[in-house]
C-alpha cells in the first residue's frame, strides 16, 4: 500500500461531535497547501445508493463540495449494511476487508498531494468486525486528530479512552480539536483544556465556537424526514429553522410567534392561522417564517390552497399529528448537506480561524 502520500485520520470521541464538520473545513484549509487532495472514509455506516453502489453520505458531501476527481466507490470502500456484522461473525473475512481498504486508498492517493481519512465515530467503532477506527488508522499508516465536544472534564475523559485504543494499536495522535464551545467560554476552555491535554501528552489543535446555524435543520431536511408533501413552490426550502412553535392557540396569540426563522406546526384545518401567517409575512419589511408544517394529513380548502401556493415560504403537509411532528423535528440529527452553502461557508471560516492546521502538517 502507498506509504508516501501524506495523510491524516480524523476521529471523534462520539457520534455527532463534529468529525465531518472538521473534515469538511480541513479539506478547504489543506487545499490551499496541497492543490490535489484526496479523501477516503474507509468504513461508512450511513450511506446512499449511487449508481447501484452504497456510498457513505459524508463521501458524497465531500465530493460534491470539492470535486475530488476520484471514484466514489474508492472513497467509500466498505458500507456497513444492516446484516454486515452478522455475516462477518458467521464467516470472518478481515484480510479481504483490509485489502479492500488498502487498494481503495492506493487509488484515492494516486497523483494526490495529500489524503484526508475520516473515521466513523470513536476509536472503538467497528471492533465487532475487527476494523475499529484505531485498527483502520493503523492499516492506513495514518496519524490521528481527535475531535471532541465542548467542555473540559468530559472531553478530556473521553479523549483518554480513545487515546488508550489508538496507543494499543501503535497509532500516534497528533492532537485534539474541541468543538461546539459556547463562544463566551472560548478563552477559558482553551486555557484549561490545553493544560489537561498536556498532562495526557496531547496537543490542543483548536477550540471551535458553537454556531447555531450548524445544528439547525433546513426546511428541506424536515420535508424529507417527515416524508411530507410540499404544497407550494420549492423556493426557500433551504430556510434554516432557528425555533419551532406549535400553533395550538388562537390566531391572535399565534401571531406573536410569526418571526424570522420560526417553523410553525399547526393542524391543517387551522385555516385562520394559515391565512394570518401568509398575510403577515407578505412584505419584505415584515418577519419571514422559515416555514409551516400542517399536520394530521388535513388538507386545507381550495380557497386557502390558493393562498398557500402564493406564500413566500414553504408550507408542508404531514400525516402525523402535531406532537409527533414536533418530536421528530426536535430529535433530528442535523448533518451538513451538499446544498447547505451557507453552512459550508461558516464551517470553512471556523476551521481556518480556530484550528492550527500548520501544527497538524508539521506533525506529519
């Protein structure tokens, strides 16, 4: 396997700690130094069908944003399908999986100046089929950057657990990025996290402030997750939802919540609220709702549908009741998508400003 092309492996202490966000921003920062950059996510757990291949969704994101000029099947060689673990435990085939990763890396690294490797969670993920993140990093001969969530005590405790697994495999950790830190606590966390990590023999590579936009869903994501029907134009489907309000009150009280970034959830037969919302956000000078979800599968009358079709924000119709819709929206795992241009721009700026990329490269 190629052992010449520089590479780094991005791991995390838990799911949704910011590993993909960090990878997305680091690719932009690395491209300024290495024009031809490659990417691989050796083991993927969340995938989409692309030309009859199961491709990890993070791989699709990276390729869409950066046009990496490499086959998707090589950037995402192993997809952990629902029965993958059972099949592996019935007939172990680790050597075949390792060779698949090695060959995929060779193709990804072909004529590239640098390769960013993204893991799939904490160091132990994949242990059940003998390809934990620590073991994959060893296969790839890559040094590791660990991403952890904001704080001091808990992140360092979790980093220490991951550190033990990587060290067991003989994998070197370059340092740690702490993500999603309350902006007002950046200096405090930076000082004491650096001290705590130093006691573990680790460098602090950056402390990234929390940005609400990165954890807020778009109306388009909610449309897909609810399997809802869009009742009007696709314009503004990328509106970001900052707050969710259930319109279970009278129309006069509901109007207090017609604000920028609000997703209003209300039964489809509350035509008074629908009409008031459409009327109150008709001017550019007035607040603009992010969108409305009509619930219970209750389709408004045709006269109200005409108003809906002309509304300046997306209006969805969901079969579920208001409580279930609100619960699903609240529990959404928000992932950055290729068309989230505003979020991607924020991520690039955050990594460029708050992560010491030079220190990572120097360690390689």
